[in-house]
C-alpha cells in the first residue's frame, strides 16, 4: 500500500481556521456560536462521536446544548422540539444524531428541520439544494451538505487522489451518506456506481473500480478478494466489533498490504467529518448575522454562481 489516508492532519487544518471566525461571531453577536445536538441513543456508534463533538466544541469555544427527547413522546415530540429550535434566536446550528426511533425518519421530520441551522443537511431544503447544484463549490455556497459525504470528498482531495474520470463504487445508498456522496462525486466528473443489498455481484463492480467507498455499517465486511490491487478504499463505516472496539467496514489488516491507499477507522473520515460539522456550525452563525467572511466583510447568503 502506498499510503494510509489519515484524516487527522486535514481535520486540524480545518479546525485551525475556526478560532478567528468564532471570535468575530462572538464580538458581533455578543456570544459564541451555539450548536444544539439531539440524541436519542447514548449507546449507538454515533454516541461515541457525540462525546468528541462536545470536547471539540469546548476547545474552540463553541457552545453546545445537548437535548435527549423522550422517545415516548413520539414523532410529535421531535417535531415540537424542532419548531422550538427554529424559533430560538440563541441557537445557530442543529445536529440530529442518527439512528432515530423507528418511524421518525419521514417527510414531516425532514421538512421540519430549519434549513438555516441544519449543519448536517438532513432537511428537505438543503438536500434538494444539493441535488440541483451544478457545481462542486459547496463549501462556499449558502446552504449545507451532509458532513460525512463532504468529509470523504475533502479527504480524497487533500491526499491528491484523482476523482475526475475515475470509476468509483459507493457501497450504501443512505440519504445522508451514499446518495449525496455519489452525487458530489458525479459533479466532480467521476463515473459512479451505487451498490446496495440488491446489487448483483458486488465484487465484480468493486474490482472494476479505481476507488471504493463503503458506507454500509457492517463490521469488516470489505475483504481483499473483493477489490482490485490498485484500488483506493475510503472507509466511512463506524462500527463496534465483538470486542467493543470501533472499526470500519473494511478489513484494514487484510487490505493494508494489498490496496493502493486506505483510510483507517478510527482516524480517517471520522475526524474530518467532525471538523466539517464544527466548520458548518460556525458558518451557520455567520450566515445568521448576514454572512461574515474570513476577511470580515459581509457576503450574500447565496453567493453568485455557487448553485446554478
């Protein structure tokens, strides 16, 4: 393997750009940015990242409001909470941790998320904006895109992995990772195949791909005999194995001596996703104040040329 595609360096680079922006927000708003996190399940794999988000926010000076609704209140309870957060002028950003209780992921919930605070782009508005976008300039656009999908793209670019013209297989068709990621990569001129549980002969597709991205949430399911020797593997999976340790979808030990490049878990896409979330939270606060740029000047909410 030529290299491990670690994400810590890129994560640190993104985070290093935020203190100055946070200081400007604080000076103008009279308070630091505030991120509200909704989490129903403490023991899910995402629960591990919640603790990291809180710690990272603390280091940067971003306020966090943790919210754990009672599942017995049903979907109506979540919709009511989202309505309150939309109206709360002290809240700049809203993050909904998944999984959610059964029956919650319905159009009414996606429609209720306030788009201007929706830093992980779960709302119907932000997801729709992504899919009508004809440019890859999401970082400068006035809307948000899914942080994990964005992190995978940024990690590829950071490590100088060519996307244009490449054959890329994305395993997983979730609304928050697989599908938006495939769209982003297509916008970057890759030819993308989305694989899922009904896809026939997945190994043949993987072996014909230059880059394989797995976001299925299955412990070490991606094996060496499923890939071409020169493949680049981006592991988006966040799983807990039989020993209680975090691991990815890829069998890292089995792949590291065979593939061209590979992301580790932990330490790959995860840190970049966290950095993208915090960056988006700061951007949400800036947008709510009219768009304070890195140079301190005001910008329009939607910059010319970033959407159509």
